[in-house]
C-alpha cells in the first residue's frame, strides 16, 4: 500500500506507513474528565432550548402522546448508544461516525455518514442562534417593561445581524480551546438546569389548578405510543424526539482529549451513558408537564396554536412563573448560547478528522498552535451555519420549525448508518465473546439503526407534502423535504468532487475498510503512541 503523510502540517504526529488504523490529530489529551464531558454533553443537548423548540412540533403531530413519543425516541437512542460505546472503545477517534462507518463499510458510506453529522450540526447551529435572538429580545423587554422590544426579533435584518453576532461570539469561545469551553459550560448548565426543573414543577402544579381551564393531570395513555393515530404521525414525532436527544454523541468526539479511565468504560463512554439516562427522565417529564398545563387548544398558550409552536416556553414563561419569567428567558438564552459553543465541537472535529484522513482539503485540519483547537474547521462550521440561517430566514416564516424537522431527518440518517457499523464491524468477534457482546454490539445496535433509517425514509417521503411541518413550501413541495434532499444531494456532489481531487481516501489507501478480526492495529496505533 502507498505511503501517505497524514500530518504534513502537524509535526506532533508521525508519518504512518500502510495505514490501516486511526491516528491522532494534534488535539490536547487528558484535558476533560467524566464530569467535564457530561457538562459539555448537557450543554450541547441544551435541554431548555431543545424543549422550547421541540414540544410544539411534536404535539402538533401526536397530541397528548408527546410524552410517549419522547419516550419512544429514547429507545433507538439507547440502542445506538450501545453501538457507539462499542465502536468508541475499539476505535477512539474524533471523526466518530465518519471514521467508524469508513472502517466498517468503506470510504463512500463513511463520507456520507460524516456529511450527515456535519449537515445536522449546521442546521442546529442556525436554529440555536435563532432561538437565542428571540430570547435575548424577550429578556430585554421583560427587564425594560416594554413588550414592543420583543417584537424586534421579528425584523429579519435585526434578527440576522444579532444572530451573526451570537455565532461569532460562540466561535471565538470554542476557538480558544476545550478548557475555556468547559469553564463556560459549567456556569451555564447549572443555571439552566435549576431554572428548568423549577419551571417543570410549576407546570405540574398549574396543571392541577382548577383555575387553569386547559390543565389536565397526566394520564397513562399519554405514555402509550400505540395511541398515536398513524405511522406517518408516529415517524414524524420520532424524528422530532430524536432531535431532543441528539447531541449526546458530541461527548464521544472528545475521545482524544479526555482523561484516561481506570474502569472498563472509557471516560467519554461513561459520560455519554450517564447523559442519555439524565435526558430521558428530564424530557419525558417536561413533555408531560407541558401538555398537562397548556393542553392542545389554539389559545395564547395552547400547543395547538401554530404561532407559538416553534417557541412554546416563550408563551408559557409568564403564565407559569409570573415575575420569575425573566429567569426562564435567561435560562433558554444561555442554553442556546452555550449550545452554539459546545455544538460547534462536533462538526469541527468531524471536519478535522475528514481532512486528516484526506477526505476533505488538507487546509481544514490545521490546529491552532497556542489554543490547540481545530480553528479552520470551526470557522467553516460557523460561516456555513450563518449563511444557511440568513437564507432560510428570508425563505421561511417558520424557519425554526422547519429546520428542527429537517434536522431530525439528518440525525436519523447518520445515526442509523453509525449504529449499523457496530454489528458489521464486530460480526466475527462478538459471538466469541459471549451472549452479552452479541446483544450489545450486534443485535441491539442493529435494531436501533434499522429503526432510525426507516424513520428517515418515511419522514423524507412525508416531508414532500406541502402541508408537512410548518406548511412552508416552494412550488408545492414541502420546504422540509427540499432541505433534506438538497442537503444530502450537496453531500453526494461534494463527495464526487473530492474523490477526483484527492482519490487516495476513496481508494481505501488512507483509512482502510476492516472488521474487528483483522483490525487490532487501530487500538495498537492509538495506545502505542505512533500518532504522537
């Protein structure tokens, strides 16, 4: 096999001959522990932001079964998490989905898995910035006592300008490296979690208040997914619920930067499993409280009101918390801000890995000499997300709702591929390790991956309907469907171009296809420090 210098611009990493495994990329090691990774993971998932964006679209699809759909969304996430954990233990790499799918299925599938991750994060970065803008003006209006200030967020030019400011600030914080990112996340996560728990408890109390005509205490049927009217509604609801859990895998992209673990699980794997458990309890509980308090009517705070669907908590803040509503507005604002910052970690490190392995131009893999951050990849992520948001703000009146639904489709796509990489990669070795390994590495990840890809296909078909999502459409075709097809089509086009410009990756000469039977080199290269 030909000799390739993967790190010509990074003297900290040696040249590897006959490359069959992963190698380090110049990121600083040992800087993040379990708690730090958990905090960054919570910040990426951004519970306060996520729920205000997702409860409305989910309720519009499945009504009182919103808690059930959030619970069902957790099941494929748990199954996928098992596959992620196994793959990360065998091949800890910042490229995650891209690297693992490339090793299991070859370079072409791996490239598209990486593209799906990047596309999803670009979509959510734009959505995060949009939510931050709305809650910034709402917070100012509450403090100033002038409701007209909140209406400034509806001005497209003001909205876009402030959004770009948020993106620039978050990019600067991430640019300064993981340590400064971690400190920023500790502060924002503690604040938003305290306020969110307070808000949920207040909604449960309000749901039982006889003075609230819409209030209903949760019923067991709300947690029964079989009560959902149709499979299309179920699939659309799952796509939204997948969005609320999405982001936990950012923890695994820090595998090259976390501290060594003394137990069986790596530091990042332990943090990821704890994170998923926290999220399911918080999300299902919040969904039940919100549906119970607000109901499904079309009044000012009803979840059937399309005017509040993409930002439910903005409408519920004052009715639920009274004078303390400012705290919820600030919690969602800092949640969105912190998530912009931490979410940028994932695409930046995926872009870094793809560039490192010659699947993208070499200029993207540059590491800042002082801050040790992949600053070129960060800048590209921020610029593309900013341009996408600005364009979408002019195309769609309900840009936040449409991007959330399209994001769910992209997540199902690349999570599904990654989950299926586990059973294929471990198909020969897991049976020799016993029943537990067969279940955790093959059977359960396969079920999760198939479920997500089925949801992806069904949602893609349904999203072509002009009434899908917010109802925005172009030429009679649903905007969500257009976003999904264009984004994936653009990925295919860029892949074909890159395959002509730099064919060695696509020939399997850089990151070779392998399985666990003949791929002990991956762990050895990492442990022996050949990439240092």
